[in-house]
C-alpha cells in the first residue's frame, strides 16, 4: 500500500468517526460549532497504525531522535510513530510531557526518552492555536532538546501555523479542516 493510500484511509476514518457537530469548548478556550475527537482515531487499532505510519513517513529524511508532545493527545501518536519506526528499521524514541510535574515517584514532567542534544518532533492530534504544542516545546527545550518540527493530524486553521512560523518552528499538518469538508 502506498503513502497516499494510508493518508486516504486515515482521512476517511477521521470524517466517519471523529468529526462531531454541535457547540463544544476547545482546549484554547474557544467555542466551536464542531469538534474533532482525535482520540476516536488514535485509540482505534487501525487509526493508531495509520497515524503512526503517516507521521513516520512525514519524518523520513529528517534526523529525528524522538517524537512526543503534551499528554494526553500526543501519547498514542508518539507511541504509534515509535512502533512503526521500529518496524521500518529506523527506531525513533517516544516521550510525553505532563501538564504538571509529578509530585511522587521520579517527580518528572517529561516521561519516556528525551535527552539533551536530541532532535525532536512535537506531535498532537488536533491543533487550534498551538497552545498545547508550545507547552511541549518549552518542556523539551528545557531538557536540552532541539525541536525540528511540529506535526498535527488536523489543523483547524485558527492561528497555529502562523504562531509556529512567528517563533521559527516548522509546522506541518496531515490534514486541515478543509480536507474534512468543514
């Protein structure tokens, strides 16, 4: 199966399972007339594989040591990319950033694999303004990593791309709301 086949299957799945209409509050605080429930894709076996494959393919040719982002949205995505990377013979580690530092155990904010000097990609399921990704970027950079790319499954086209460009971060979305017919 070719790259476009994976993307097309993923697009159909998002349209069928993840797009919900009706007023919903977004992580940005905004109220929207529609909601894209990325977890309906990233917690589905087929969707999880498709996301991992498509995003791993987007990283080919990039020198990326790890992929991760803010919990909860990025956890299954980063895990899927790591699993696919292993299957494809070019292992990429995964990490997640907690909203707050743990107050027990290892007391970490970043879990998984992230080291000083590593080149990383930040991932998220749906991006509106980029706020969640910026929190992950800040945590990764505080650990000494270099953020090379930010990838979202869906960009709602509400300012994230411009916000990343203003801070010199390369941003790419698998799809935009236009691809979903919204």
